[in-house]
C-alpha cells in the first residue's frame, strides 16, 4: 500500500495536469483525542498560470470531501500559499492535507 503522502501527491498531480510538478513535500504525524493520521504540506510548481488557477479553485471547492485514499481518509485539503513568478509565468502553490488512518 502506498503511503498517504504518496497518495496525496498522486491525487494532486492528477488534478493539476501536465503543467505541474511537485517541488517539495513533507509529512508529520498528527493525532487528536479520537483520530490519528498525518499532516502533509505539498508545494507544486505550475508552468501555466491558468492551470494553477483551476487547481486552486478545485482545492477551495468543498465538494471534494468524499475523496478516499487506500487505507486513509482525506479529512482536509486547503491552499496555504500561492506565489507567482511573473517573469517566468510560473506559480508555486502550497497545499496542506490531513489524512486519517482508517
């Protein structure tokens, strides 16, 4: 079974399209009184600003809460930073995701 970070990265890349790549990703353990899992931070590089905008809109859309990963549930997904490099037409988008162990 793939790790929750690998599954989150795959999900994000599938949604982002072929103008995006993962430039940095990190995970840390996460627990509450009733759940355990991992909190992930994934920074993606887009070479197309329109694809970046569509991706950000998708992340911000709350209707994706039913996404399940193998062995994990996606509890939260949000954009925490967006940095456009205008001279290159590139956009860095940083997303956090919370996955819960099932």
